[in-house]
C-alpha cells in the first residue's frame, strides 16, 4: 500500500459510519452470541488456536457475522482474503484461489477466504470455488442473512460448519450503544453527549436485535441534535423516536418467515399452548396465508401429535375444514379457530410414529415369511396346510387367545408404545394386560401356532424370554438417561457438563440432542472411561463430539476443567448418573456441582438408591429345617442395607431432599421412580456374593454371614441361592432418585472445592 492509499484509507476510516468505526476488533470486545463464542465453546477455541475448518455464519443483519470474520482476520496466521458475492465474479474467485495456491506452495501458509453474502453466488461461481474448498486450498468463511440450507449450494454446506447468529438482546444493544458514547477514538467519547434512559430503552427495543440499527440511530441522533450553550448534546425520547422507526413485520410465503411461522404454530399446538397457537395462526391469516394450507397442517398434526390420545381430533379438524369450504371467509375464521383450539387443548400422543419403526425393520432386515397358521386358508389349505393351527379369537373368552402373529425371528419385537394421555391410557392398560397374558401362556405351555413352523421347532425358552422383555417395564439405562436429560432442559445451544461419563451414556445422547450447536464436556475419572469414550468420539464429526477431560480426582475437578474449557467457564446444564453412591459428603459434592452452573443453570442427576433395591431373601424359599438360618440371613441382609456408617446405603430420597433444602441460592426438588425388570442372575455372580473379601474391599454378604453362622450354614445358604436363582430370570426392582437443582439468578453462594 503506497502513501496515497494509506491516506485514503485513513480518510475512509475517519468518515466511516459509526457502526463501521465501532466494529469490535477482538473476541473480548465482541458483544452477544455467547452460545457460539462464549468460554468453553468450540468456535472460540478454534479461533484462539487458529485451527478453523470451513464455516458459514447465518443470521439477521447487525448480529456480528462480518465482525467475526474480521476478528478472525486479525488473529489468524493464515493469509486472509475477502470478496463480496454481490460484486465478485468467477475471475475474482480464480485470482483468490491462485493467491492461495502460491501462499501454500511457496510459504506453506493456509488461506482463509471470506465471502460476504455467500448466498448470492450463482452456480458457476459456486462450482469454481467448491473443489478448492474440498481439497483444502482455501478455508471458506461465508456470511449470509438467508438460510444456507436453502440458499447455498448443498455441496458447500456439507463441507462447512453452520453457525446461526441470533438477534442481540436489549442488554447487548445497550452495552453497544454505551460503548460508542464512551469511546474517545472511534465513538463520541470526546464530545459531551447525554442520552436519557427512556431514549436509550427506545432505541434498543425498536432496533429488534440489530446492533447496526442502534448505532446508526444513535449517530443520526447525535449528529442532528444541536448542542446547548455549554456544548452538551442531549438525546431525549422524542429525538430517539425520530432517529429510529419501527420495522414492519414481514411474511414471505416462499421464504424462511413462512416456514418459521407455520413451524411455531405447529409446535405451539403440539405444546398444548392455545394462546400461542392462536397468535401464530392470526399472523398467518393476517398476512394472507391460504387457510386450506393451515387446515392441511392441522390434519397432519391430528394424526401425528394427537393420535390415539384423542381419536376424534382428526374428525373435528376434517369437519371444520368442510365447514370452512361451505362458509368461506371471513366467517370461516371461526372454524379455523375451532380446529386450532381443539387440537391445542387435546391430549397428545405420537405413538403413530411406531409405524416408521416397523417400516425401518422392513427396509433394513431380510424378508420374513408369514407364519403358516396366519396364511390364507381359502386357496390351498388342503394341499399345503396353510392356515392350519390358527386360533380364532372370537371362539375364546374375551375374544382373545395367545398365539404368534409376528414372524419367528421378530417375536418379541416392540413397535407400538401407548402413551398415558387421554383415551390412549385405557389402550395402554389393555395392551399391557394382553402382553402379560401372552407371557403367562408361553411360560406355561407351547401355544398352538407358536412352534413347528415348516416342520422345525422354535425355541420356547428363548421366545418366552423375549416376550417377557416385551411385556415388562424394564429399567433400561436409556429410560433413566432420558429422564435426566429432559429434566436438564437442554437447548440446541446449551453448554453441558457430564460429571462422570463412564460409558458416555449421558454425554453422547446430549451431543445428539444439541446436534452440534452447543458443546458437551465429559469428565472421565479413570483411564478405561477416558479411552472408551475417546475412541467413540474420535469417529464422530469434530463439531458433534463431546470434549473429554481426564480428571485425577473429584478434588481437582474445578482446576482441571477450567484448564481445559477456559477460566471461569459455567454451564447451562450439569448432568450426572450415580455420582453420589460412594460419596461420604454428598452435600459438598452437590454444592461443587452447583458452583459450575451459569445463572439459571440446571443440575440434573439420576441416582440409584441401593438401600431401596430388591432383597435377595424375598427371591428364595428356604427349607423348613433352615428356619433359623433364614432368619439370620434376613437379619444380615437388613443390616447390610441399613448400615448408618456405610455411605452407599445410609441415605435415601428423603435425606437428599432435606440436604438440598438447606442449600442457599438454589431451588431443588427430588422425586423417585420405581423400576421393575426381568433380571438374569448368573452362577458366577452368586459365587462373588460369597467370596472372601480383601482388607480394602467392601465386605461381601458371605463375609457378613460367616460372622453370624458357621461355615457349613453359610455354604448351605449359598447352595440354596445357586439352586433357585442361578441362570434364571427373576423379577427385580430398584428405586432411582431424580435430583433437579436450579441456580437462582445472581446467587450469593461460595465456590466450594469438590468432594
């Protein structure tokens, strides 16, 4: 750049609009968008360590897309090139690519190419850029106000990470405006400018999340207001109102607003909020949306989201649609409102989605033959025996009989899960009762039609076990995982911490729920957990995997976490599974977890309560001559589960409630659920119960029995358990305490070290 160019650049900067002059230059100056560049977020870390892949910033005007690109230009060691898709042609792209090739071949320097308004590229321009993004000659950073999934080449989108920037909050806009008034170099810090509080509130409210709009209005107000004799410029509410005008609400029938509004309408009905549903529908009607389109979407929702919880919902919507066609507008709006309100207030169930589970099995698995007894007997019953063995349900009590209806390999496969909502609750109870009856029938005898398909006998024991699993309400880890994550209130942009990841049950599901928009940190407390989860994460996309931190101990948790995620990092959600089981000071551990929460953050835990689990003595029957031994066995097991000195069993849900109730700065609740399942007890497992424990081990039940019984009597107890329980399925139950603690805003609480 020569002297004339430097002089011209300085003049441009001097006379540039306030919004351009006040553009943040570093991440520390950047305001808003903490969901993507806050402490611990992947984009912030990628910018700081200068390790970027291709990105597309998508969001409304004035939210910081171009500013983020300029911050990257100021911090990267790579060559930074910038073009505008509105002004650039294929020639400009080729020139940029050539510069990138030279930098890479001559200086081993990467090139970041920033393309503003990237959605304005036509097909030839995108085709010219695509191969060079794909082979790594350039790292693309695009900025667009349009939805890139609709407006940008799919090939470019698939090779880029999409970050959605949201409108700035009024607090962010206020901070931006005050910074401009105080800055002596780029803003009005050298002039005596005073703005009334209500004037500033008006600017930030009407700007609708647009920082550029606030600064432009502020500049207009300052530059057009005369100073008083003392040189002071006063911005009043009247001046502010003249400087900024409220935007009209737009509704484009083919663009994002159309799809976003109908989406909000459907989600409001699904969420049973009639007020919100009426609001969004009124917006569509006012903007001229076709009412038939709205009725079609409500018909779909009646089947998808209301379903069997209210089987009459679809008929109500269909009748309202016919009435609308008969009456027309404007009176037809009554029928729109009637259908909308009925659906919003109806109980909800999406159990009809089970069809797609069945469809998925058809698509993925090999074709299964129709069982012989279910085949059509009207054509070839005599020759091939089709239909033989079929039991006619109406010939039996309650018009039902146990028999196989699915193909043999799919026996026990569960598709339909009735909800507990509305009419479907009674259906759920009936389905469960029939499944339980099916299990009983299969365990007692071989039902006709269940076996000997095509001359071969199936395995009744295996089939019975599958039916037992199908009918039971098994406490699958996924059920507990889902309850913990649902209580955490995850948002797509949540910053989440899994306190003790183990197999990654919570962390990996949390990653799927936020779909790469937020960030999940997972703490591994042993090498096995760390290596297991690292292996899984290594096969995931860089933006969708959890960030795994190996923690030496609970006491060093905070320091090691902040070293990895950033000083002062706080989380929107902290989750955990069985982090309290062996902890002697549970209050201290909970407090340390709460101290990691952001304001209004949520701690959600799922804790199995060992003292409330099934007792072995209830599962076996001792011979009459062992009555004294049985009494001792019951007493020993009772002492085991009620030992006040054992941190594993000396607590329950009530003690957790009392403990949390005394904690300052939080709102907490504890509720319990009882889970039942069919559990298979192995022979080796029983033998482990009677092993002789080492000095550092927790005493086994065998150790405890040997202090109260002779060796022979202890051996006899073990033999009873082996005879009655080994390699069998038993009914097992356990209690899980679900803990949800929410940090109050601006809590006055200490920051205790971890327990």
